C-alpha cells in the first residue's frame, strides 16, 4: 500500500508540473487538477513500484517502474487515462 500511495503522489506531482499557470479564479498552485483522472491522482496496481516519471512536451506523462519482477512503463494522457497508443 505504501508503494501505491507513493506512486499516486508521484504521478500527481508530474501532473502538476505539466499544468499551465493558473488563470484568475483558478485553484491555487499546487492544488490537484480534477480534470486529471477525475481526482488529480492515478494509482498503480498493487505490488507496483514507481521509479521514475517524465512529462513529455505534449503534456503526457510517462511512468516507469516495476511490477511483479517485470519492467513497467505506462503513459498517461493529459486527462489521466492510460494512453492506448
């Protein structure tokens, strides 16, 4: 559970890093963006360990780590959904 919470937090940080500056009347900087997966967070599966996060120029987020002894690389759209491409 600890690794899952850490992974969700890391993806939330990446989502915040990819966000444009706040517009007037918008939530304060550092607030989770509910347009990202409905909550601003994405949780990896149980037993997964997140080792790195990168934000691509188009705003998509790539998460890398391991799950069950295998390499795990997932890309998320700017809306927080897994990118099927």
